[in-house]
């Protein structure tokens, strides 16, 4: 593999994985979920789960690792949306 493109892949994985940290932190601290879509977070987490399964199938450490990290930050937001949404 080309080192440059491997590095780009890892950087992309890191950026995507940490992109949910600010939202997860804010939602956890404020319990404010207005403006967050249950459907969007539900579908997104389902898609990430599928990427993890596919990554295992391919034997792609990169795919499994970064999607698992992503889900560690996006799934709690989804769960908070479910918990704090107004009935």
C-alpha cells in the first residue's frame, strides 16, 4: 500500500470518529436534544454498524476500528434523543 494514501485513510477515520465528540458532550451536559433528528441518528448508527460488520468480513482493521470509535460517540447521542425527547 502507498503510505500517503494509508495516512489519508487513517486521518479521515480519525476525523470522522471524533466528529461526534462535541455533540455527544453538549447533549450529555445540557440534556438538550431539540434540533437533533431521531431518524438521522438512527439511520446513521445502523449504517455505521453495517460498516463494522463489513469491515470484519473484509478483515479491515481500519474500517472496524474507526467505525467502532464513531459508534461509541454517535450511539449515546441516539440514546439520549430517545430518552429526553418530549412525548
